[in-house]
C-alpha cells in the first residue's frame, strides 16, 4: 500500500513539473496593437522597447490593459 501511495505522489510531482512556463512572447502577441491614453496606437513590442530596464506590471481587465512601471535598481 505504501508503494502505491509513494508511486502516486512521485507521478503527480513529475506531471506538475513538466508544465514549464513560456519565457518569450509569441510574434502575434508582440504585434498586438493597443491604444494609449493620449490616443496613439502602439504595438505591444513598442511598449516593451520603451519600457526596457523597467519593472512592468500588466493588469488585464474588462476596460483594457493598464501598465505600471518602475525603474530597476542595479
């Protein structure tokens, strides 16, 4: 009985570790166009380039995407 339980726990651990998270945005996501507060249209790639070296917090909600940024300390 102990071997079955241990085998189940090990299998569960291996399955949960196999779901690696993506570390890059897809080309489609980088090409998505967004509207800024002042009415200019930017792609997501442009936003990331403008915010380089900053910590970004992207908040997705029913009214759109809100972006908060902070300078990174080295």
